[in-house]
C-alpha cells in the first residue's frame, strides 16, 4: 500500500498551487458500515494466517537463503497480471475509495497465500504508510502509449527526448520532500478504529526505493539516443547521470532528516527479487521509521545497458550508482539485464549480497563467481505462460536447469514479469506446484 505522491524515482513537476497533500479529502473519512464489516472480515482472515507456525518456518527459509546458508530455495511470484484474474475472491465490494484500496491489498495477499503462490509470508499487522509528497526531479516525461489490452499495465511506450545536450542537464532538479504527519495520523486513527481487536496497525515509512538511474533517464533522453550517445557524446551522458545521482543523494538525505526510511529486513520485496529477511541487519521492529540506511538493503540496476560492455556499464552507470549503494548495509543489484558476463564489475560493489539472474544469463558461468559469496536471484522465463498451451515439461525443464547450474549456491526462485496468462490464472498455481516438485526432487 502506498500513499506517496510522485514517489519512486520518477520525473515529475511541482504540485499545482494549493494542491492538497493526501488522497482522501479530510471531510470524507467516514466509511459505510458495509465497508467496515468487509474489511474486518478480511483482516480476521489475514490475522489467522499470520498466526500459523508456517510463517516462522518461511521466515527462516528466506533468512537462510539471504545469509548464504540456503538449504532449499524459497519461491516468490510477483508482477502478476491481476487484470486477467477474473475470480470472485478478488471482487471489490467496498464503495469508499480508501476502503477499496485496503480491500484490494488484503484480497491479493490472501489470494497468493490461498493458492500457494510461493513462500508467501503474511504479517500480523496492517501498514499505515507515511503520507509523503515527493516532487520528483522536475521533468514530466512526454510519452506515446500503445496498448493491446484494456486495463493492462503492459503497454508499449515511445518517449520524447527532453534532455538533448549539456544545456538541458540542469533541468533535473533536487526533489522537494514533505511529510504530512497530520494526514498520516488521521489515516492511522481511522485504521486503528477499523481493525480494533482484530489486527495491529503500524505506521511505517519507505522500505527502500527503486534506485535505477537509467530506467528513468531514458524516459527523457530516449533509448536509441542514449545508446548512441555512449559513443558520440560520452561527456554529456556522464554529466546527466552524475546530475541524477546528485539529486538522488539529496533525496536520500532528506528522507533521513524527515525519518522516512523504514527497515526492509522483513517480508517486503528487495530490488527485483524476493523478501529481505537477513541476519546481518537489525530486526525490523526497531526501525519502522527513522531507519539508518546502514540497517537496510539498497538496490540498483541498469537494464538498458544489457548489451554494452562491462567497461561501459561501469563508466556510464555503476561507478555513479556506487555513491548510493554504499550508503546501505547490503545491496541487491540487477533486474532483467544479464550480469553473468559482468561479474568483475559486480565484485566492485563492496556490500553486494544478491545478484539478479534473469533468463538471459549464463548460470553456470555466474555460479562459479557467486558460490559462497552472493545470493543468486534466479528468474525462470515467464514466456511459458504466453504459449497457447502450457507446457509442463518445458516449465519443469527450465526450473531444473537452474537448480543444476546453481548447485552449491544460495539461490531464490523468482517468477516475475508475467505479462499475460491468457486469462488462465490456474497456470500460476500449476507453475508454483511444479517449482515445489522440482525442489523436492533435486534437494531431496
């Protein structure tokens, strides 16, 4: 759940004069009786699941993997195309906007657990996130969008170039950060009353940020133009990324000053991988707000540099990302870009703990450098869901190939980037069951 405006390392213009901070008008926090009953019913289900001994077993499973002491790999499924899952159990019945937001979060969490979509951990509390205004970096992207499916987040984009040369670099602005503590307290009081006697409510800050300069710079510089400029205008490219990182460091410091950072040493996604449970960071309950970044996971990536050399990846991205990454206790690096051929620069990250291993990696090559040093965040191909007929043998073959190549390593199995299921949600259930079968067969 998020009550952040313009948050997430995006570009965005300043708010309009008089813009109200917060999503629900102050005079509209009265929920209908039916909404209250519905949310209390769902919270009771969440509480009952959270109390199961299985939750502690799964916490140990994730912690062992992240501590480089894995016995069997945990499974995590996310980036699900929820718009294709037309199931009565996900139907929203609440009418108030705030209630519907809570209802959707609870329903999706219960769905993932009830259908055994990996080693899901259900916590015995509901989060009340800080209400934070983050202005972004001063530029609104201009983009043409094409979609083939209504209500899908999977779209094609064409970005208009807004930063063309050195004269445009200063268009990237330091972000303005405002915490609306009054509104946060109002939400908290509402939720405390709503869930009283059923489940705890905890006010929580930002459990990390998706830090990835080039995922965002290409939105204002263009993809093709950026890659061409690595050769044609290298000084310009470096100036832009340096400016972006500078503004990101300003954001980090302002988050510190406002007490926004929260521990991600818990059942929250870290980077493009799975849960953050690990022994080397403080317990999360100590730092629901005002968390030192040295007691957090950080993350970074440069997906657009998938095909550039290790030297260019270092020159135009990682050497600058390092300023951000060094602020954290441990870090996760990578997303879709193949990194098995770039391990020499990965090893320059002093606090690196986990590396993304997308389907385009040479896992045997990567395992030689990761074994005993780094967790491999292994990602089977989601293309298996896009076929007209789901091929169980192909899905199982893909998983077993990963397990064999990474034998002796600490790994996690992450199924993500699920663009389509062709409206067959049962394929998710089947894949999760196949993953468990493969793990049982391989690890005994």
